[in-house]
C-alpha cells in the first residue's frame, strides 16, 4: 500500500483544485476509435508541468507520446477486465469517499474552527486523565454502568484524593499503571475534539467535568499550562547506543571526547561530519529539520533542545533512548501567523471530530438546495409499526417489512421507501436514544434519516455538480487500474525474471561501477605536534584506541580517529588524502591536521548484480515498460489528429 500511495501522490496534491478548461473541445487522438480530447490533455499537462524533473517531459511532442502510452495501458487494463476486480472497486470507493470530504465544507463554520484551533495552539496543556472504557454503541445498561463508575471516581478526585493514585487504581487506559495517567504536554489537534475541549476549558489545577469520547468516559486534571514553544532548528552529534554485540563500544566516552574537542575550539559542524552516527544529518553538519513540541519521538531530546537560549548555544552530552547527543541551537522560530497556518489548519479540521459541525451546517444548506417531500400517509402507517420496545433494544422488524416499498419521501427524483426507514430505525436501537414520547422519537429518527439521505444524494451527484471532482476521479480511476496493470505486467516480472535480469545486467554492468575504495584509519587534530605523534604510533602498528589513550591525557582530547572502508568522496575522508598503502605524511585541511594509515586500496570495479540489484531492477523495469508500450501500439490502433495537436501546441506554448 505504501508504494501505491507514492504512485498516486501527485493526484492528492491537486485533488481539490479547479483547473481552467478550454472553451473548445476537440478530439486529439483515438485508440480503437475511442476519442480522447484536447481539454483533458491540456489540463493534465498544465497540472503536472511543475512536477516533472525531466525537461524532455515538458516538451509537448514528448508529452503526447507519454500521454498516448498512458492511455494505451489503461485500455489494456480494461481489456483484461481489471476494472471488475473487487480490490480495485473497494479502493476506488475508498478514495472517492476521501476526496468527497473536501466538498462537504462550510466556509463560515470552517473559519470559526480555524480561529479556535489557532488560538488554542498558542498554549500547551499538561494533563492527566482517567478513562473508563465503554463502546460508543454500547447497550444503555453498560453505558450507565460506566458512567456511574467514572462519576464515583470524579467525586473522589474532587474530594481531594490523589488523582495519580486514582489513575493507577481505576483507569482503564493501559498506560496508566506506568505513567499514573500523565499525558505530558499537548496542544490543539493532538487529542479527540471533545477531550481537547475539556482540556482547554478547565482551569489549571482543576478537575474537568465528566466527558464522553468514542473511547469511553474521562475526567482530566490540568497540571500545567504554558505558552507554545514554537518551532526550533538545531544541529546534533549522535553516537548510537551500542548493540549487544558491540562489546567494545563506549558511546558515552566517545560523546564526551567530542564535547571536549568542541570546548577546545574545534568546529561543531566538522566534528558532526566526521563522527555523528545520525547519517541523515551528519553530512549537513548535524542540522535537523525544524520541529515543535511533541513532533519527535524523544521528549528528552526536545526538552534539551528547547532549553537552549541563543543561536550557537550548546548542550552538555545527554542520553536519549536512541543514543548520546550534543545539541547546538541554530534558530528559534516563533509561532506562525494565522494566515500562514490557515491551509494546514483546514486540513487538520477535515480529519478531526470537529468536522461534525461542518456536516451539520451542510445538512442545513442541503435542505434549502434540494426539493424534498414527505408522504404523510405512508409516514403514519410506518409510525404505527414502531413500539416502545425500541427503548429496550427489543423492537424487531415486522416480518412483512420488505413489502413497504412505497416512497416515504423523495429528494428531487430519488425515492426513499418505507423499508429503508424501518431498517434505519432498527439500527438506531444501538444508539441508546431515550427521547419520549414515542411520537417525538419517531420524528427525530425521520429527520435523522432525511439528513443522511440528503447528504448521500449530494455525494452521489458530486461528479455532475463539480467538474474538478469528476476530473480527479477519472484520473484516479485510470491511475489505479494502471498501478494494478504495471504490477502484473512489469514490476513483478522484473523482480522474478532472474534470467532476464541477469542478461540485462550483463549488457549494462559497465554503467554500475564502484569508485575507488580505501580501508583506512584517519587521525585528526588541531595540533600539529599531536598529529605527528599519532603518525609515529601508526607507523609502529598501534591500534586507534591505543593511540587515543596515549595522546588524550589530562582530560584533554588531542586526537580523534575514524576507521573503516570508505568510497572515494566520502565525507569521512579528508579531501586531499592520497590513496597510497601505508602511513601518510601529515597534511592540513582547514583547521585540522590529518594523517592516514591505508591498509588496502580497492580500484574502481564493476559492482556485482547483488551490489547494484535495486538500480538494475529499476532500469530493467523501465526497459520492459518501453518494450511493452511498443507492443501495445501494435495491439491497438492509435490515430493522432496532427492538425488539432498543432493548434493545441500554439495555445499551450
């Protein structure tokens, strides 16, 4: 599924945007007499223009070839019947539901929720909670039992009993035994909306009212409230905690040695490049992507980073669950303005429980948008079939419920029959509704069904009402088919066709070479006399650890060493080092003196199939795909209207 999400990433980026349509629509080409039009080609070309990295794909002639190839593959998928596969239909339905959410918005309500969310984001709440589990569709007696339990706990907390002790004893949150209910600091959009409301509406030091979420009943204690710390950019040097088999590694000693080197005036960035074991940041001098509270998986790391005051400030070595770190502050970023975060907040709202407010507003609009009419006679007949057994979840559908096919109400031309209403009533028994008298309950159920059916009618007609929605769905429908087809015809074949892959490798292996590699120990120091001593010791055959022991005296780190097999150009190697076996002369780069001991030099050589298999498989896939497209051009009849294409090029250029 991860690969599929990546494959369709470009679709999601543009899923809610409208694109300009050409005023004229001409047939650009046909495949077996099926027409494909200029407006679709123009729209997709413009949409993807900034996404493609290969300039050749921006060339209209080349893009037409790609587009025709794309449509050929889709035609092949339909010919094979892939559009009837259940997984395809299910995923298409799922995507449509996801995309449709963007069309259920209300601007005014959304703006209110954006402002509320932004205001809450200014603060971070530290809270503890106690949870009593109960399913949101639980039977009334189970719901009542859970409520009485949380009510009793709440009374104890309000009477002064330790909240932490109550959490350990009663909370049904599995983590409560270890953390005593403590959730740490969080801000808006980190918890379900009802829970968030309670957190932000309860004063510091107080116990919240009992709240209900989809997990059950909660009470909260607000332990602290602080200003949002914003975001921060830091650099770090990390030495990983040793694995069980790494018996000789002492991460704490290494990080302390590096820290002393920094205190002696050596550059943080240079040391990060040489020694940090966070390979994602070491080449950048240890710089990490900016982050805010709760965004990293180590609270210890975050707290140390945010404790630094001014750019350039340095932490002492400290340990997280991942290893030992030294952190340097690069920049603190204040909280973004409302305008800067508006789009991001709107996306979060759409995925959050607070979106129910938008749904309610939409329902109100749909009642004005569509013509709907109730059949009063049919409603009266159906109402008599519903009894007080509903309150005890004992009401059963009439045996002849399938015969109630007459319309109960209509929405434009869509008819909703009595059987649909009776089925709806039956399912609503699980909701535990206690509205009385029965006639009022029936009215509420009717209005609820009407609201759902209005929304469903709107949803069913999105393609007809919104051209951009129809366009994106068409692209995704074809793209999903193409993914399944490519997986079947190309990707799986490239992975399993060992003989074909080997033949392809033999033909192209000279394109996959190792650079010159060297098995080397590199010693570095800012002091020339110390590096000369290291040189002497290397010539005597001393091991790197022994050299450091002899030269790093009186708590002063004079020499650092780095050993291993490195490819030419590696950031761990000095740029001017010579690739000669043996101990080198002392040489200088920047502020550092170096000496190297080269054990072995491996010349440039062809990589084995296993060493470059990932790249070979990828290249083989591209080769198979191009060959396959050529075959499809023979299988299907393609006719391009060159006059139309020439006119289109003038419009697009």
